[in-house]
C-alpha cells in the first residue's frame, strides 16, 4: 500500500528521524501512517496486519484484549484514531468491557468509558496498596488480639478510574494468594425502586495482578506513543515513569501497608532490620519483587498479631525468623493435593448453604475417611501431623492470646508452634483443637488464604476461620457420634462427660457439636449447652 503524500507523511519522516532504530524497526514505523489510514477506514487490526504483513504492537492497535474470561478480562477500544502531528485530546478516551469468571460486568449495551490519564493515575496511586494491603476490618473474626489502630480501609474502587460505568463500586482486596472483587450495582423496579445488588468474586491474586499490570502497561505505552508522534499536547512522561516505577517503595511504606503499623514504632524498627537485612533506615527503597518469602512471613505475622504488646510480638517474630525448612515430603503433598481438590469441588456449596462451617464439616469427614477413621474413633491431630513429619514446637510464649502458629513456604514441610500458654492450648482438649485447626490450614489454605503463615488467635478472614473451626470440631468429634452418645444418656451432663473423656475435647466443643447435630433436647438441656458453647465463641 502506498502512503499519501500528506502533512502526516512529512510529520512521520520527522518522527522517524528522531529515532535510533535498526532497519527492521524503522520499516515497521514507516508503515504506521498506512496503519492509521486503514484504521480510520474501519479496518480491523487483524485485517491490517494481514494486508501490510506486519504484527502490530499493542499500543498501535485499535482494540486489545487482556486476561481471560475465566478469571479477569478487559476488552479495551480506543475511541479516536490519531493523526501524526495533529493533537487531539479525544485520543485519550476509550471504552472497556470487563468480564469476571465468564460474567460481563457491564450491562449488555453499556461499555465503561475511560480517560487514559485518569485510568493510569488511579492504577499508579493504588498499586502499592493493591498488592500489599490486606484490610483487617474485613478479616477480624474470633480474634483474641485487637487492631493496631482504627484502620482506614483503602478504597480500591476501580469505578473511580472511569468516566462512566453502570455500577457504583468495583473494588479489589488482596487476601493471601487470592484477590476478592466486590461489586455493587443499582437495580430498579417499578415496585421497589432503586435497590443495591452486591456480588463478590474470588480470583487468583497473581493472575489478577498480572492483568491489571497489563492494562497499565498498555495505557502507558499508548500515551508515550501518542506523545512522541505529536498526537496529544499533554506531558505524560512523569505519569508513565511513576507507573513504571510502581514496584519501588520506601521500606517504611512497605511495612505500613503490609502490617498496618507505623515503621517508627518498636515492631516497625525491628521489621526494617529483618525484612531487608542491609537496610540502614526507613527511607531506603526496595523493589517489591525482591522481597523474599521469609520477609513476607514476618510481615504477614505482624499484621495478623494486631496490637499485641511489642515485647510479646517480638518474641513470636523471633521464633518465626529462626525456622529452617526442609523439603516437602510426598505423603503430605499427596494428601493436601487430594484435600484441595475436595475443597474446590465442594466450595461452591458455601453460596448454597450460606454457612462456611459446613465446608469445614465436609473436609473433616473427608480426612477421617482418607485416614480410615470410623465415627467411633477419636481423631488424633498430633498423631496425624507426626505421621506427615510436620514439626511441632511446644512453646511457652508470654502472650496467652496466640494459641498456635503454622508457617510454611513453597515445596517445604510446614512447622507448627503450639503455645502452651494460649487461651485454649493450656488444656489438653484445647491443644488437640488447636492442632486440628492447623491441619485444616495446612491441607488447603497454604495455597489459598495463607501462603506463608497463619496465626491462631490473630486477625484472620472470617469465612476461612469458620471453615477451620467447623473442621476442627468435626474431625475431633463427628456430629453423628455426638448424637448417638446423647441418645444413650438420660442426663445431658453425663453425655458431655462421656464425650470429653472418650474423645479428648473440651466441654465447650462438645456442647457446640451436640447443638450442631440437631439432637432432640429439652429446653433446659439446650440452655445449658448454649451457655457452654458461648464460652467457646467468646474466647
């Protein structure tokens, strides 16, 4: 195709003269005017590539698809076609269609309108918080520790990056190896008027991060190209440089976002010295991609321990820092692979039951069957962990708020710290429950919510802890067994004594399982059981 002898061609020559490219790259750039002419004639990018015999760079395409519909996908289309040397601010704008888990977020006839500057500004400003911050207010449940301070939850509302959308909120929140996406839209009906409709999606964190990064990279490259060819009169270099340096942060900011603690307090100072060993002060910058697993474990543990007294927290952090890991053994790898498959198969039932604890029951019964335990056989978590060669360290930490901590890293055997001074772990039944609790996290949550560490008694996601509590109770004392034992006794107190003696559980756990087993009970018996179970829920 022959390019027109026009001012655009002359401007292209001037543009090419400024570049230091090899012959192949220069030939590609010389074809840009032809590409733009064909785009203005409505030709699709694929047809243009075929006609000109070139492969268009992402920033030169009229439309781009990033990600995949099974997870997160963006279909971006630019509204206007640039003319070299002819500035036009409309070139910044475009429209987006977004899909999550094969569901279009947009209305059928409503694409989201965006301004490239606004979109890249939002991504640049939000990036560090998106990839480091895990909101504590959304996680706290059954926690023995307090929040370090009243948290100002980062508002990762992606709607703010667009000029016009069909929903009011589209927020991203990191939770371990997952990214939760919260969407709120308004629905209208003649009878009810406006009504909020909310939905939460759970996506792999690494995949979601990569797709959002691709969106930012594409927008940045497009803006730089438009600026170089004189198609926009906006200074974009500082914004693009800010985006491209998004992973370089002061270590003080890394600690603040990761732990919700100020870097100048006692814990913050300790973390500065231990997260990056050669850091001299809190102003030293680090590349987020270079923070290793050990450092991530310390940061995550500090976040989960909330406002625990500094000396008590330092004692725990020092113990975690001293752990040495050995390669993951085949036996644990095999059972955890099977457990994760069972979890993924039945996790969709959470939406049906509206009670995550039931998924915990299912996993416990799955493991009992896998370990060949019948309903009359007490579950022995210590024996099972020993069989898997998981190291258990009995410790006597100064704090009683932490019952146990489990930590791990990829392709390594987990390590469990059992705090004999913990609220629950002071007793035999409590220690057995704590170890059973950790088994649940070891089997499934290492790959999901807790990629490096879990603190029992700390600030943890509500749903995850409901699953683990259901698991620990059902593994130690199946509900069917509790129902059968209650049926053999006329007195509920005698039934509880039989259960605690035979199955090595606390009265509180026994009461909870009897209630969950839907046994026929008198009002007096039910009140007694509720009082006992309440002690478990209040601790």
